[in-house]
């Protein structure tokens, strides 16, 4: 790891920071720009050897922080996005789900020492980490398992059984050949059997359906975050059915269409006006009401079909959004990752983001309930800021902020000021950068320049050389 870069970014108080973290303290790092927070998290992961959870405001910033940390740590970095809690049965992208599943698989394998995530992800209640971890299956040539048993197991792990595998989360069985595309893999896999024995494992081109290079093993990770305990599946289905039953509105008590109309007019000339003013609006309202009830009935029927899948121990696509309906036994990201240090970037902003997310989710839930697509029990899917921070009492916490007052209510044991300063962007003006570099060097400073990739770094090195500024590329 490039420790010189990290030390240049963090300053001279790293020793104090490390001692405070090892002592389980809460530390406020003020005078620190948000872009530097990822460097601090990276340094902590490398220097202490502890698992570090880095929390930022949204998924985009979490991805950027992971990219920065990856350049510094080279390995062991992952990002867990918040993904989508689908309250509506409609078309939605699987991409964020696959990203989450890939990261969760790496976490369960112990391959992540720095996890970056967003406030949205940290707020979510999750399924059992133990069930997910126990479902991960490794197969190698020579292993014994019946193909039909394996395909059933994959379906219980959330895979969609298809005629042929065309994307992640699908599996297919044709005779003695099983194709599967794990969410954590970069390509599909083709497993060939000789009777009950794995004969060969090859990569699969999902476009041409051709077998590619041989693989040493197949890592088959779940295609769903929420995996059902077979012994508790019927209870979970019963809870869901009860919730759906409470959604059904009683319509028997509705008045008849013309029950509250005034007496008919005595003069036939008033018939048309009477119809327009009194009858037509009621007919229209009754028609709209019947249409809404039919749509709601269809939605509830679809959800009832999902409940039957639950009874069979099978996940359905939106099962994450129904977790708090199916069970009271939920987990959090802290349970899954078990961090040893938590770094909050701008805690005041994180607390405000938590409030906004809860308010937005409440509005989404209200609309979904009115459409017959959600139930009241789903309001417990997200935790608030106070509940989240209450679960951190036994962990060292680092709060990074520009000003000391921006700590989101966290009470630090130690305060460190790194005295960082912002710089204007240079764009393509290398001459201005060269002038500043010479000034800083005259003051005895050590300067580290970070670029977006190796090729950019080499181009910058050449440009600085043209300005007669000596630099070293690491």
C-alpha cells in the first residue's frame, strides 16, 4: 500500500488517531474535507488491520470513496449501495441488487477490510447473515451432488429457473448440464455431470451459449438477500396472508347507486338537467370505484401468489421490501459486516439524510398502500439515526467534519484538528499547478498528487517535467 500518500493526506496526528481507535474511543476529526475522509478510512484499515466501515451520504459518494480507497489499498475494498426497496410491482433494474449481492458474498467470505456504504444502506433492515453465509456453495470437479437436487437448491437461493441462462440470477438444467450465472460472478458457469459427479466446470458465454475456459471451481452464491428458513416458511407465509387480508376493503356496506338521490322531477323538461347534475356524477364515481377495486384485487391476488412462494420456502423478487412482514427477526449491516471501526463522513449531513429518507419512504409507502401494493408493517423497514447510533456503543467511531459543530449529536472523547485547506481546481492549467508546486516545495512541504488512473498519472508526470518540475510516479 502507498502509505506515503496516506500520511501526506492525514497529517502528523495519525499516531494519536490510531491510539484512540485501538482504545475504543470516539474521535472527532475536524478541519477535514470530505474528499480526505476516504484516505483516513483507508489508512485505518491498513495500519490497524481492523475492519473499517465508511459511511457517506449517498450511493454515488460511496462509490467514489471505494474507488479512491481501491487505489490506496489495492485489495480488500468494497462498496455496498442502498439499492431499491421496491414497494411497487413494476419494471426496475436488477443492477443495484447484483452489486449488493456481490459485495455481501465478499463480506461473508472475509475478503473485505474496508466497506464503503451510504446512509440509505445503513438504515435498512436486512435478512439473516448466517442463512446467507450457510447457503454459499463451492463445487469442484470430482464433487458429488445430484443435478436435480442442485437446481432445486439454486431456486431456493433465489435463482430464476429458465430454459437457458441469459443473465445473472438465472439457472437452467438440460440433462447432465447445468448452467448458472451467480450474481457475484463476472460470467456464467456451465457445470457438466457424469451421473452424480461434477465432471467439469467451464465459463459460459451467455450470448452464444458456448462453453469457454475450464474453471477450478464454481462459487454459487445466493441470488436473494433474504433466504427463508424452511421450518419458519409457513409461519412467514401466514403473516403475509394476514397482512393481505387486512388490505381488503369491505364493500358490502357501500350505498346503492341511486340510494341518496333526491325525488325525480315532475316536469319531463327537467330530465336532462337532472341527469347531468345528479345521476351522471354518481355513475362516473361508481365506475371509477369499481375500476380501482378491480386493480387492487389484481394486485392483492399477485401478492397472494408471492405468499404461496414463501410457504414453499422460495424467495420472490420484492422479498426485501416485505421482510418486516414475514418476520420480526431482522439484521442490520452491522450484523453482516461486524465492523471494528466506523467512520462517519460529515455526521450532520448523514443525520439530515436519514430524516429525508424516512420522510420520503413514508410518502412512498402511503401511496403504495392506497394502491394495494404495501401494508403498514413495512414502515419498520428503515431505522432512524438515533436507533443506528445507539447500536455503536461498543465500537470506536471516527466522525470526520470540516467544523467541530457538525457531529450529528455524537459526543467525542478526543478531538483532532487536521487543519486541511481547500484548493481551487486547475482544470488543464498545468502551468498554474507547477507554480504552486514550486511554492509549496520552497516551504518544505511534501506534495502528493492523486489522479484518476495510471495513464492520467503518467501524462501529468510528463506535463510537469515540461514545466521543469521533478516528480516521481508511484
